[in-house]
C-alpha cells in the first residue's frame, strides 16, 4: 500500500496537468505566411483599448523569409491588434482574438492585409472574420483612396466619410446577427467610436446602439466596457453656442481633481487634443502665446483625449501651456461628447459668466489669436 501511495505521489508531481493547465496548455500562436514582401516589413501588436486611444506596443517582430510567428501564454481570452509597418503598407489594423490553446494563421500575397486569408480554431476570432467579410468592399475602397489621393483632398474626405458611415451601419447590422461575446462588445465600442465624429449620423445610429445594449447581460452592464457601451446608447445631453457650459470631473497629471467651475469669472478656452494629432501639436506655440497675452483674463484648459499612461508620459517630456487635464474616460458622457467634439483640435470659448461663446475645430496659424481678439476685446469694452 505504501509503495502504491509513493508511486501515486510521484505520478501526480510529474503529471501536474491533471490538476491545472501547464504553460503549454495556455500557449497561443499567431503565424503569418506572407509572399512578395521584403524582410524589412515589421509586425506590431497592441492590446485593444476600449477607449480607442493609442495603446502601447506589446511586441514587435520582423518578417523573415516570408514568415512571422508570435506566441505567448495567457490564462483567458485577450484582444490584440496587429499593425504592419513597412514602405507602402496600408494604414489599417487587424483585430486578433487569442485564447489558451488557440492559433491563428494568416496567408497573404502582398501588403494588403485586408485581403489576407485567416484560419483559426478560436471562436471569437471567427466572429471577427465574419465582420471583416461584411465590410470588405468598403475597407478595400478606403485603402485604395488612402493610397491614391492627396491627403486633405475634399472630395476624397467626403467619400471617406460616406464609406465610414456605411461600415458603421453594416457593422451594427452584423452585430445583431451574432451572439453576445467579448468580441461582440469590443467591436460595438469600436463602431460607436467611429460614429462619434459626425453628430447627425451619430444621432441616427442611437436606436441601433440602444437595441444592441438591450442584449448585454446584466452582469456585463456594470463592467467598464458595459458602462462605456451604455454611455454611447444613452448619452448625456449636448450643449451649443449660447448655452451654459457643462462641467465634469477632470484630473491633472498628479491625480488631483478639478472642475471647470473653479475657473469661472474668467474666460475659459478649452482645447481638446491628442498626443498623436499633428495639428494639435502645431497649435501649441500659439496657445502658449495666447495664455501669456491674456494671462489676467483667460484660463487655458487643455483636455487630452488619450489614456493616462500616454498622456502623463508626454507631459513629463514636453512643457504644455495652461492647465493640462484629462477626464480619463470615453463614451457618450464625457465633456468631449457633451460639447459635440467632432475632430481635434477642438476649441470651446466660454465667457466669464459661464455662457458658451464659440465652438470650432481644426487649426490654422493665426486663427486662435484672431478669435480671441474678436471675442475677448469685444466683451471687455
């Protein structure tokens, strides 16, 4: 009997997978077999960010003889995004869902990653393959326009908005046909975010948002992603020029809490911006000049739309004018949403009594100073 027990203990120690998953059981593998591309091409993986702000790369690897392989171990499903980096590579990302024991294989004949074929044993990834097929025609045209037209061309921009809206509409219809999963929820958050750039179109999507939110299980509604989905489906009311300003909780880089109301009695210029926004960075010198010229009359408040890590890292390396605050959240109940932000940089000028004087977006040199001269001097007389 003692020999039997001793043998059993040794067997359990050597075969621990009976009681729990071994590292090999938790491994996932992603393979790319790509033809007609140089070894200079790189693949970059990011974690998906439900707030749709830029995320930090978690892995970077190079193509070698037409092959790339990435593997890791995880304990539960994880949503990644793949971006190809190389000359002429299209500005597009692929959604990747991985899970313990899962694999994904990509086969491609060229750099057009939207045309790559995908095989996988992961159910969540199969759902996303179905979505990609649903919007394939629109994505193909978007990438063609991006490659063939001059940046900023007005006709192209109009067509890109039309294609974006079609992707949103077709995507929402597709989500109504598949089960509610983690992949379903993340895809909704991405689609809703794409719709927020056009307020009229966004309003037309709201019934679909609400219909899809009604499918969300109760225990998911109290999660971060669930609350974010609710804010898109049932947003807070928006304001416009002539209305009273709206306020909200804002954080500085050290974690201190602030409200716009503490600045009342002065003019307030809100500047919604992002680290990766070129025009936002171009506006910095003029914003600094404005803050100095109107130091006794105006409070400049930069509200960054990026996540905390990206924002605080940037602030530690760059001196920015005015108050630099962040809501550290996204969705339909942010200040950006309530002020109907439809692009960045986005500016809101508020009078000392709290009334919204003017709202505009975009940056051209000298425009900020002209607007401030017109509004502040006119009202100060």
